[in-house]
C-alpha cells in the first residue's frame, strides 16, 4: 500500500476520463517544499507565512524574509507558489503579544484587517515578496487572507502596487506584474464573489475559516465540534457559488482548506468544478489516488445530489458511498 502510494508521484494527476487536476502543496515552513516535491506536487498552493513570527524577537527584516521566499521559489524550479500574506490573530497566536484582549478574536482585528492597520509590517512583507520574485524569476502569486469586502481587497492591492513603485524608485529590482488573489473564507466575500472575481486574478477557498463563519462555530472549540463540519450543505452551497463565480469570470479557483486533503471530499470538489486542490504534503498521494479513480460525470452527479441534501449526515453518507464505489 505504501509502495503503491509512493509510485503515484510520477503519474499524471488526472481523472480516469482524462480531466487534468492541479494538485498543490500547503506549507507552513520553507523546508516542507521538499516533501511536496517528493510527492509530485504541481507547486505550492498555500505558503503560510506566520512562521516568521514564531520566534520571540519579532519578525525578521525585509532581506531575511526575501531570502526565505527565494529559497522556496528556487526549490520549485519554475512551478508556481502562492504566498499568503500574514494571517496573524485569532487561532494563529504569536508569542510576546497579549492574546484574547478582544472579546471575540475570530471576529476581531486579525489577518488582512490587521495588516492594513499595521502598514509597516505589511509593506515589509510585500517588499520582500516582490524582491524574491524579481531575483528568482519564479512563478510567484500573492494572496490576501480573510478578505471580507471589495474595498479591503482594493486597499491591499493598492498597497502592493505602491510598494512595487517604491522599490522601482529606489532602483531595487521588483516584479510589478504578479497575479494577486483573494482567499474566500468569509461568507461576505463568497456572497460577493461575482463582483470580487472581476478584480482578482484568482480565488482560493479557505474552507477551515469559511466553515467556522458560515456555521457560527469556532473551529477551535470542542464543545461545538459537532456543528463544525465542511460537509454541512450550507458550506457546500457556498463553495458551489464561489466556483460558479470563478468559472463565469474565467479565473482560477483552488480549495486550500483541510477538505482539499481529505479523500472523502475529493470527488465532491471535482464535481463542483474545482480542479485545483492544495493540501499538506502527506495527504498528496491519497488525494491523487482518488483523483485518478474518479470520473467527471459521476463527480458532477455527486455534487448535484450533495447540493440537494438537508444535513451534514446525509452529505457524509453520500460521500462515503461514492468513495467506496470509486476505489
Ligand atoms: C482556511 O481557513 O481554510 C485556510 C486554508 O487558512 P488557515 O487554515 O491557515 O486559516
Ligand atoms: Mg483561514
């Protein structure tokens, strides 16, 4: 079984009927890029950058950050990497900063909201990304987390453009043409996805947070863990809405939340029209196995059925039966 999964790395990532799927890696530390490469990942779909804040001395400076990005970009040898800007706060704590000073941190000043409020930290990170992209010439994309409103995305993108101009004025090589995307992990952004799709280069659906906010169930709170499931039909309907908005606008849509790495959900996501999945490296072989066994027509029928379900239990039952049939 282990040998079978290992031998998958070199096989094409496509369904049994030949639909190409992009299978990407999620990483939290630069060194994990090797684990993704070994398992045949098509690139990095989510490079979380909170690791810079795990030390107690505060974040590293621009050059040190640029070096870390450049190392990952080089290791990918031309494959794409989507770098997510800082997503601090709420479930992502940092040492040395008082936590829970807000009554509802998940609804508070976290993630992109905080980056926009602390422009110096944000600009340093953006400068480092643009420098690393220029230095390596790699396929780099920038992604903003927790985008809630169109205005917020515009403001973040304007900051990126401003930083690029600033570097140019300083005579420092920087790339001004990088694709810029939004994570869809707040219901407001999903609901507005038809309009947002006209302004972004790509979407990446963060189902971990999206599930938490749709169901009003804290992703870290065990007492409501029974409610917190991405199999809830409300979550599936909103993913469907975002996938359609992306399809209509002709932009790429990836799922990078943890369901992208759960074989149980693979066929459902394919059936919803999502052909880009980003998952932790150890999940890549299992997901690839399901992709190669899946048939597009059956995946679409599964998605149609799931969209008609009234409960998470019904959806899970459907998914389990479909997975057994496929493998
Ligand atoms: C998500 O919310 O689904 C996501 C991918 O981001 P994180 O888990 O880092 O919040
Ligand atoms: Mg998230």
